[in-house]
């Protein structure tokens, strides 16, 4: 059994590749919920949705969020009514948020709701929130303390970041299914997807106990979300710079030092391999850009081959 | 100033006719909120919406609820996700419920939210909920006690009704604006629209003090929602029968006895006029079926002419 840690578009893409390479019983995808927030009275779980929609084959490939073939009549009416429109919610997507919120209010756990939604969308591999407890990523910026979605969507990642916090993480527990997967004797390895380390992976590792268990696992591999000094998507490179680091796969290696055994880097970063290996991390050079389904599967299979080596 | 009491499709149609005949300062429409309910975590106000959409010219004329040119992508996704689908919510309509709920949760009154929504939709005449307090119409049936929308929409009015209750009505107060309109020296008359008396008008009259003030008003006119023994729309005739009365304009007159001075009945019911007049009510024979905008305005003007006579 392989455990994948994911969040965001890159994470969802590799999770989809792993789902093509592994049977449902062989893969569990654990997803960041630090981005979750309450909007218009609805519980929105952006990373869970991106992973779920991507695995279900209904994600919008252009946007990197939301559903394909989406319509925007709700949003247009909200604009007419003068309601908040900074966070776009498609008509189809809205059903996910409303149904999730309904089930959570009736006492279901986020894990249970996610399983039900995934089942309805035809996702056969396990997708788990990292926790059923609330963890909220907060970004300290020159414009003050911002909730993650306010920073990410409303402010379009523009304010300069000085610090990132994972509110309530210290009080959160891994979801029972995540804890069980971490303790499962059948666990063969952990793949940390090419997600933003600060925003998608750090919240998962911030849950008490998780970092230690992951670090003790002999086979942990991460895929660098930075290729040739640039983030494939999202603010990872900008954040690195603002947090005082040189954007690049080498910085990713430094960040994952003590946690991962192997870091997959793109061919264009092959020259960094000696410096990464000097940190005690195996640098695995692969074609790390996932252009299509075949590219996702190819990278997934390469990760699996590197893991069991 | 004319006060109209309304609820449902017939009520909305006459309210729209009155809005064509009167300037914004001359008309206040007070709407039943006994049908309001919480669905999927949203505060849904069916009668307010029907009146608001009708006055805004964006109502679906076929359905009698919801918006014209509506799309159903949210609803289709809800069905895919296994959520409740018995209450249809169009993509555009959903914005009304979400925005209303958001504003109510932030502490606004239903009156204030309704004014804002109406303003955004271009409704210039005052539309008021009967109360900012919750009143819930409950229908006692052979299938047990049903919340109104469960009876009306989910069960399609099929269960036989033995009794109707207006929960919490005795603790509700008329909205301050409704109370002010009732006490306004400029009030020239009250038009009770052709709405279901048991389901749309009774909840308004059940609010402490309202029935007495309406009954004391010298110029109160009602329009019969029953034409030739049949309800133009909805379960009024079926309900009358189940509650032990003969469906017809005469029964409407009996029900409004002591409250209205004048009852407008359709030409097809002209033969009932002597029996209605015997109850001490002026029977005003008009073409009471509103087929189009012109029909609404014509009936509205006829009502106004009868009121001031």
C-alpha cells in the first residue's frame, strides 16, 4: 500500500497518475485541509475537491480548480444581488459544497462525507482529509494576517508573506483512517506529491505525530513542485523568495531534509543532483512536468520504481 | 397608501397588477412567511420570492415558482452526489437563498434582506415579510404532522388534511414596517389578494393584533382565489373539501366574514352574489382570472375602484 500526501493542482495530478498505476486497494491519498474555509455558510474544501474532481475525471484542466463544463448562473445572480463574488463557485461545484455542509451539520465526519462524495463521483481509490478536526492556514503578510483563501484567491497571492501559521494544527488529530494507514504494516512507502510544501504539505506534517511517523518510514519520496527555479503552478517560488530562500529544487530538498529519502527533480534541474545528494537525499532525475494523463502515469510509475528500490 | 396581503402565485399576480396601477409610494405588499423553511442549511422564503420575482418580471410564469430562463446544473449535480432533490432549486434562484441566509446569519432582519434583494432586482414597490419572527405553517394530515413544504412540494398536497396550525404565530410580531403601515393614517385600504386563505392569508392574520386591525379597517377587499368551485392554482379547493366545506366563492366569503367589506368574485360565480351579500359582504363581480399583465392590471384597478367606493 502506498500513501500519497497531496494538495493543490500538482498534487492532484500525481495522485491521478498513481491511481492509474495502482489498484484502489494499493493507494490512499491524504489531502491537505488547511485551505478549508467557511464561505457563504458553506464548508469549502478546495484541495479535497481538486483531488476528488481530478481523480473522478471531472476537473477543469485549465483553471486548476472547479469542474469541467461548469456554468456560472449562480455566480451571475449573486453579482446581481450584490453578494460576495471574489470566490468563484460554479453551479455544479456548488452542489459539492452544499451537500458536504449538509452532511457535516448532520454530524458526519469530513472523512465520511468525502468518501460518500468520492463514491458518487466514481472515485475508487481512498481519498482522505488529513484530519476531521479544523486546521486553518493563516498567512502573515504586509497587509496583515490573512486567512488562506483571502490571501490565495481574493488577494491573488500578491501581498508579501513573512510567515505562515497552521492554526489549531497542534490540537488536531490525523483522521482515524490516515492514522491507520500510517500504522499499517502493509505500508510500502509514502509519496509526497509536487504540492506547495509550505501551503499543502506543511499543514499535514504539522498535525502532532505525523511528521515523526513519516520521517521514520524508510521509503519516503517527494516530487519537487519547482522546475528550473519556477513553480509549475501557484505561488511556491514567490513564497520561497519572500521567506528568504532561493527558489529551486535545492531549497525543496533542504525543506524535506530529514523527512524524505528521495527527491524527484526534473531533467532541467539535473545539475542540482550533487548538491541534493550532499544533503543525504537521493536525487532522482525524471521528466517531472505532467502534461497529460500519460505524463501523470509515467511520473507516478517512476516514483513507485524509485520508492521500492 | 394601499396595503396588499399576499402569498403564492395568485397573490403575486395581483400584487404585480397593483404595482402597475400604483406608484411605489402608494403600495406596500405584505407577504406570508409561514411557508419559509430551512433547506440544505438555507433560509428559503417561497412566497417572498414568488412576489419578488413576479414584481421584478423575472418569475417563471409556467411553474408558478422560481425564475425564468433558469438552469438546473446545481440540482443535477446534487442528484449525482445523492443529496436531497425533492425541493427544486435553480442555479439563479439559489443565489437568492444563499445571499438571504448569509445576511440573516450576519444579523440582518428578513425585512432588511428582502428590501435589499428587491432593490437589486429592480422592485420599486415595498415588499415586506409579515414578520421578522419565525412562523411555521404545519399541516396535520392522515400521514401525520407535516412541515408545509413537505406537504406542499414533497407530498404534492396529496395527504388528506385535518387541521392547519401556524406554529409560533402567537409569539410573532408583525414586522415593524408592517405594523407602521397598518397604523399609517395614509392607509386607504387593504387588498387581500387571491391567495389561499388557509395557507397564505391565515398565517398573516394569526400574528397577534393583525386580524383586529385589519377587521377595523373600513376598506378591506378580498379577491376570491376560487373560481367556479375550483382553485385557479394550488390546493385551496381540495383543502376546503377536506376541512369540511363546499369549495366555492361562497365559502371564501364565509371565511372572510367579519374581516372584509367586499369580496371580488369572478363573473362565472355571479349567481353566488345574493348569498354572499346575505353575509353582509359586498359581492363585486369582475373578470377575476388574470391571464396576462393586462389582466393583472385590469383586476387591480377594479379592486382599487371597489375599495374607494
